[in-house]
C-alpha cells in the first residue's frame, strides 16, 4: 500500500494510531476533494460527504493517514 503525506482526490483515508475515536487502521472513507486545509471525503458508512481539517498551521492533523 502506497502512503501519502497529504490527502489527494481518490485516496483512502485511515485512522492513525493517534486517532481519538477510531481503531488504528480503520478505513474511514475516500477523499473527494481537497480545498485548502479541508479534506472533503465520502465516509464508508454514509452516502453523504463529510469534511475534516487535514492541516493546521502547526502541521498536518495526525489523526489521519492517506493511502492509494
């Protein structure tokens, strides 16, 4: 599995070891679009899109990992 440092359209989003509510390695969804610091994604358990902040001014949000 190829991992990325930032989300990009079509990549899978997984919970990292630092995620507070999900088991590490859990598939959370697929990236639909990246708009600045916001990742818009389609969650596994929903037909609607959701969003999260993937990058803060201090650096990337370490709750998430991205892979092809």
